[in-house]
C-alpha cells in the first residue's frame, strides 16, 4: 500500500489549490481516504474524508463550504479542492487510508506530506 500526495504550493489568501492523493496497492472501494494537516507547533488535524464504498464525504467545520473532496476510481486518486484559502490553512497536508474518522487512529497507511502555504 502506498499513498502519494501532491499539489501543494503557495497561494494567496482567497485563492485555490488542488491536492491529489494517488493510491496504489489497493482500490478506493477498499479503504477510505482522509486528509489531515499539521501546522508548525500544532497537532495533526483531520480535514476531510472520502469513502467510495459508501459514497460519502465528510468535512471538518473549519473547511466546510470551502474544501471539496472527491475520488476518481479509474485513476485510484482522491482530490482535495481547496478554495477561499485562508492564512490559517497553511500546513503540511497528509493523505491517509483507513476508515473515515477524525482520529489518526482510524487510518492504517499514510502518505508523505505536501506543503500548502497561504500568504495574506
């Protein structure tokens, strides 16, 4: 099982970025994919989760209405579209495979992080 996160970069406040999490070794029907983020000096925070098997998406209150998670089963990839970015969205973003939940313990496999920097 491998997860490859990409798409991070720098955006201005109010701008947009799209993160990708390419999965290998399993299909999206088997594991849900979650996104977490970790800002400097802070704990890792759950952001969103996509479950292909039940057709559900979940969001933290802090990103609801601004971020959209989706999956492409053909590409075995999950996307996190981030709009109306704020400075407080600045963090390293990680994708993980497991079961949708807010705790890191719900996820069994983790990808490397991708850095998102939002300038105000």
